[in-house]
């Protein structure tokens, strides 16, 4: 009797979910993705997360360490933590790239990033990031979900759950060219949150830009059917799913599929225009580096991120990766780091300048990050190992203190020693900038309240403007 009663209520819930009026409710502010009032006034309405896959060397980019030159080749004089390849650890290795104070703020930026350096007065560089993951998979999972050992909702899913989205005709959370390994879809998944809050992937990291440019629009546009014909197809699917639910318990994955069908139907109104960059001026295309093959891939990602953000998408992730980790240079770092830096330098600077020129930077939080840094000592003859004990990220716009540096690593760049910012703290700060209290943004699952920051996290108020 209990089983049949539960299924009956489940069927009623599913019928309500799939009813035609559900879409009208969403549009009028009553659906699961409707805009919700933040806990307090938000400094940022939306966020763009630029992820550098592999582990960018902080001591070669944003955290200069002159002592490495003085002690070149000497062993690290402090206790070395767990590393990925401990048997290959060598002596201290100074950066071969020159650092100079940039902008009126005097923020030091390496010559690896000449274009980003010109945006120094818009950046808040955080030099004291800390995580626990020594391998890529664990570190990436923690960076995106807050934990390195369990499947949990991603930062984007939590943000969408807390705030909803301003545009019901586009996904509220989009991830562009995500990696397919070392976390895979867990990096943008909803986990135990309702499936409607998961990220929508656009292509994947190994795909060529030309293939991705065509596919989203091609698969969203109707194939010869009228809107009425498509509507009838969806009604037919609803009836099939209703019958399915009568004999089985309500499956949350089924809800996610139905929501995806409905979103795809609505996306036909705006997605083709959002993905079509042909109307952008030549000046804008050059700004993002679309005129050069080396910058075209990530330039397209950054331009698409701007176009989606200005159309109300709450969270956009862009990933700099490929068939392998782009920045994982255990060897040959002197040759490879400049190649990778050139691929992203102009596009990232172009994104910041474009947002600023359009008046969008103040309400758009841009986060540049990587899963960990690299060691100040060499691996082999010309590489650096993984280092989660102290590394750098930066933020721009969205209420952060522009032209500032937060935290510090030790004199060799190995451990964060001043204003340490754990990944939980970064998440708490990002949520705060978007008007969400990380301790109040909870979801009950398996008998307890869960949150992105688990039982930790503090807002780094020194980075707030």
C-alpha cells in the first residue's frame, strides 16, 4: 500500500512538472530556474570561470621569487610535501622570465603574459591558494566541487540553484570545451541537486572550434517540423514518461531529461543568435585573437563566454585544454609554458577589456584559475612538479578590489604563508560576491544539510572592493 501510494504521489509530481503550464510558471518567475532573490545585495550578477588545465607555474607568472636565482640549484631548505614524482626532484630553479611592475598598481606580472599585464589595474591576484589534491583528478574535482574524494554538486550548479537564471531560453550554466577525463562531467554536474542545475557542455576539449561552432546551432534548430509539430512530439513524450512513472519510482534523471527537452525547445528562439559570432566587428574579433590560429581556439571560447553572459547566462566555464593537459609541464617547461601562455594571453585580456568597454565588468566576475601550481624546484632537468601548497589565481570585475595582490607564499614560492586561501575560501568568496551566504546555501540530502564549502570556508573580505 505504501509503495503504491508513494508512486501515486510521484506520478502527480511528474505530471505537474511536465504540464504545459510549467513553462508559463518558469517565465513568470515560479519555475526551478526562475530568478531568485540573493541573500544580500550582489556585487556580481554572473561569473565567467577561465580554467587552465594542467597546473600553471605561479613562480613563472604571478608570484616572483628573486631568492630562487640566488639559490639556484640548491636543495629546497624546507620540508618538501607530497609531490607527484618525488624521485625526480632537483634543485631550486629560478624563473627564466622577467617580472615587472605593471599599471598604476605596480602588480608584478611575468613577461609570459604581456597582454594580461596591461590589465593589471583590473586584477586582484591571489598568491596564497591552497588545496589538497596532488594529482590532477583530485585537484580539479576539489577546485570545481569543493571535495576531491566524493561526487558533489559543482560551483556552477550551486550558483544556479541559489540564484536561478535571467534567461529561460538559454541554459543558466554553460561549460565550453570541458575536459573528458580527470573528473569529466563531475566538474559541471549537479550530483544530488536536481538535474536542472547541471551545466550544459558545448563541445569538449579535443574538438576543433569549427566543428563546435556548427553543432550547437545545428542540433537545436528544428529539422523541418513546425513549432506546433515539435510541441506535439513533446506532448507525446510527456505521456510516455507519465506511464513510465506509474510503474516505477520517480527518477530524478528522468526529470533532468524532460527539462533538457523543454530547454532545447525554448533555445531555438535565442541559441542560434547567441552562438553566431559572424555579426561581431573585425575589431572585436582581433581583440580576442580570432585572426590568429594560435589564439583562435581560446579566443572563440572567451568571446562566446561574453556573448552568453550578456544574454543572462549565470555561470560560464571556459577550459584551456586539448587531448592532454595543456599546462602539465614536468619537463621542457622553458619551451612549452610560452606556447600555452600565448594561446590564452590575448583572449583573456580581450575578454576583460571587452567587458569593461561594454560596462559589464562591474557586474561580471571573471575568475582565472588552475588546479594547482608548480614546484620552485626542478623536476628532472627542465620541468616542475605539481604544487597544491601555494599557487596563484586572479579575479577581475564583479566587486573585487582591482589592482591588488592578496596573500603570499614563502620566500621560495612553495607554501602559502600569508592570508592562506583554501579552495573552500575561494568558493565562499565567489558566492559572497554573487550575493549568496555559503553557510545558508544548503540542500538536504541523505539526512543532512550539504553545502559547497562543507563545514569550512571563509569570505576573504580583503579582496572585496
